[in-house]
């Protein structure tokens, strides 16, 4: 059976923890989109890890991990991550890197940085890891696949074609030095050796695994709001963050995807540009306090260290997020974080031009949206580590009931702390 674990919101919902937990009973964990621009935080017996490219199943010896063709593969970063695991004493993972995945090149990183510099104050808040130029090149058909690394004539030809285009852009538009295609070619041949043992036919492997009835987890990066079609355009990422894209980026047949577990935090957090509409945002000292108490070490980006914007739970955005993900259930994380509050506002509608709506609007309207709050009582106690749902205080359970009613998807998992087993299954 294929299950996807994806984000209902802006990313950083705690998918890594839920994937790590569910991986225990899986045979295969697959990354199907995105690159090393975001990270999952996983805390287990080996320590605390921020995974950027590696699938979250790498801590289990019984799991085969797949980096699917939909991923933007930065080989250098992957190599660094593998080294980090081995240094921490984690056994070498079982890993397949799809030969159809494309390579995120040093020139993508440069282009990303040059473009943010050119945009100045109008920048999109890119992490400057080359993701947007990478996916643009994929669709412009000048991307280079992992399999090309093993066909040197083809690699040289594709590289010189791509570099010629980049150099016109870099020198003319950005007034920057050109890229040396020969030096890059040599660099790629060196990096090729790092990934050589892992490169394989991810497509056949996954299709056979589906036929054999294996338990397969698709692991999403970022969240529904960041999808370039259905998210908050243009403050999105450049690959599809929706479970449905797993059918392309992993890939698995569409009919094989049976469960979509949408992860959402018990409050909101959003990393990226300050100009992105974030309706339920909590500013000032109250926001600082939530940011400081959030997650396992405060709400700061796992990859970038940037402070995340925080706010109250937004049922308008989350219901839409769950809808476009096709959620069959929700995992609600970080419930423990809210234990300090006397009362907890929940954004249950938006007011746009004097009209109140519960439907998530198009980006052009979202900018004008003001939050409408319903305030619930807090539970004023520490629920960290509670594993029996019935042991939660009544007000905490009432909070979960209320969110479920608003988002219209069953909340089946409630996470009460960052550690693997700090979790309560909701009866
Ligand atoms: P992901 O990209 O969706 O995996 O999310 P991140 O790992 O970037 O951010 C989630 C943060 O919340 C991490 O610091 C996790 O360790 C932490 N976290 C996950 N679940 C819980 C929880 O139930 N309680 C608390 N306090 N922290 C959690």
C-alpha cells in the first residue's frame, strides 16, 4: 500500500517526525519532489538530524530509501549528508537514487542568488539553493539527468548547451563572470563516483514494489500553500508539494495511493518572504513567545536557521490544504507547545472587503484577507510526551475536536513532543 505524508500548510509542519514514526512499519520511503532547500528535523536514538535530501527512512536498516526522479538532486549536499550520518554512527543506508532524477548544478545556485540580488526588496525569499532555476531548466528541457553522468559525450554536449545559455544570462543580465563548462564537467565526474553505488532504476523498483504489496511511504517536502499551481502564487516553491505529484515524482501509479496523511501544526508557522500573506500571523511579544516555545528548539528553519513567522491555527488555509492534498487523515503536531496559553484563538474565517468567507481565496484576494477568530479555552498544563489520547486534558481534546470539525478531515494522530514516541493516537 502506498501512503503519502505531506504538509497541509506552509511547510515545517513536522512531517519528518511523522514519517520517521511511520517508517518503522514501512518497506520503502521515497522523496518525490523538492531539493535540499528545506529540511526535516528528526530526533531519535542516534541524535538530532536535519535531513535535506535523504528520505527519512535512512535510520532504519530494513528500509529502502528512494530519491525519486522528481527531486532536485544536489550531489554535493547529498554527499555531505551521507557523511554526517555515518559520523554520527548511523549504519550506511539502503538508498536508490533514480537515474532519471536531474542534477541541481552550481550554476543554478548562482542564478538563484543573482536573481534575488537583482530583485532586491521584491525578492521571493528564496533560500538561494537553486531550486527555481533548476525546475525552470527542467521544463525548458536543458536539465541534466543522473543517467547522463554515465554517458560522457552526452554529458559534455548537454552541459555545453546549458552553460552557453547561462553565460549569456550571467554576463549580460547580471554582469557576473561566466561559468567554465570544462571545470564543471570534471567536477561532475568526481561527484559521480560518490553516488555511483546508489544509482538505479527507481521507476521499475517502485512499480514492482507496488505489485508485491510492499508498504511504501511518499515523503513530501514543504506544504500545500507552497504548490506552484494551487498555492500562494508566486510565494511558492518550484516543485509540486501535493501528494498527487508522487505519481510522477516517485513514481507510483495513481491508483496505488491509498492514504494521504496531511500534517498540520496546532498553530501556524511560515518561513519565507515577509511579504507573503499570512493571515493568522501573531506579531509582537506574543509572537516572539510562541516562536521561542515552538517546535523542539523554537521556530527557526531547519536548513536556513531563519526565524519562522508564527500565528494561530488557520482552519481556512488548512481545510483548503487538506482538500488539495486529498487528505484521508490529519496528523496534528506540536499540541504540547500551546500548554502555556490561557486561551487560544483559532482563525475560522477571513474577512475580505467586508465579506466573511470560509473558502480559501485566490492570491489576489488573499492579500486583503483579515482573520476572523474564535477563541477557545487553553488547558494550562504540560502535555508533553502524553501517549494515551484519553489522558489529555479535556480542553486540549476539545481544541482538537474543534479543529477537526472545521477542517473536515479526521485528526487521527496527535503529536505531543518532538521525539519519536511522543505521540497519541486518537480513538
Ligand atoms: P518538516 O519539514 O515538516 O518535517 O518540519 P520541521 O522538522 O522543519 O519542523 C518541525 C519542528 O517541530 C521540528 O523542530 C520538530 O522537531 C518539531 N516537532 C515535531 N513534532 C513536534 C511536537 O509534537 N511537539 C514539539 N514541541 N515539536 C515538534
